[in-house]
């Protein structure tokens, strides 16, 4: 899908690589010869995204710019060390003023292998009229709610649950209103809103879903990285 000028994205990439056992930022960890950041940005571009803003650690701006060199209209700005929400807000500010109907995505560099088709589904759903769209997968494990002492307090129905992925997509005006409201949240509320869709829910806007993909795994621990490397190698072989 060719990149579109009315679609932009904030690509969050300020996470550390500590849980991977790496000293460099997670987004710069190699995946089949390219950093995770490059794979994630390339996937967004192939899914139809025009302008991409990457939020990076302030000390690594030059390295991040080098990592995505050649991918077109990609801007790297310093993120926040306070929270993901604050980093996304900085990315939105770097995008400047956009029209209300502009489609804006928020994606994680830690999901480097999200297929372009998932991104395209999210974009299409926003263009069709949804104010907010998230890709999801069915939950296969039995989940429990557990209290602070470790006792099980309940078993939610799996049919009522979904595992959420990124990129999440929004109308520009919806996401901006959500972040403006989110900036005034108390500490407990801010923790509860762990993604941008949560901020949108908090202002009363319906969040729609589209099908996610198992390849859109989040690289957090060494086993995740090993699987991502296997999948990336298969993709290159194909």
C-alpha cells in the first residue's frame, strides 16, 4: 500500500534493552542485520503511513536517525523518561497541526514485525468513520484476577477478553482531545490508562477493533527476541 499524506504515526522507541540483557536501547537491538526500529518503521510505511515521528532517548538521537536512514519522511525527536504517554504527546507535538480527519497511528518499535496488512486494516477502519481502532487477538489462556496476597478473586470469560496490539489508530482530533484530558489525570488514573486507546475510552469515545496478527509479537524478553529473529529470517528468505 503506498504511503498516504493524510496518514501519520508516532513510533515510540524510548525503551531500554535491560530485560533483553542488552546495554543499548531496545529499538537498536539487531534483528537479522537491521535494528528493531528499522523493521517497525518499514512496516508502517508499507502499510500506508506517510509521515512518521520516532520518539527516542535524548542521548541517542543521532544513532536513531542513522537506524532509519533511507526510509523516507521519518523524524526523530527526544521522547520523555517520565512515561510512554508523555513520549507520545511529544511525538504528536512534532507532527504539528493536522486536520481533524487525519489518521494518526501510535505504534511500538518493540513490535517490529507487524504485517503491513494490520496497519492497513486500522487505517481503513478509521477512514470508514471510527474515531479509534485497535488490532486485537483472541485470548487463548485462562486468565485469573488475583489480589495483593496472591489469592485468585475471579475468572473472567475468555470470550469477553482480547489481547491488544499496535498500531492503534485514531482520528487526529480524537487523539488530541484524549491526550489533553490525559495530561490532567491523577497518578492512579494515568497508570490505569496503559495505552492510547485507554485515554480515548476515558473521554467516552468508542474504540473499535480489527483483527491483529500473531507476528505482531512484542519483543520484551530474550525468548521474544529469539522468535522475532526466526520470523525475520524467514521473511527475508521468502
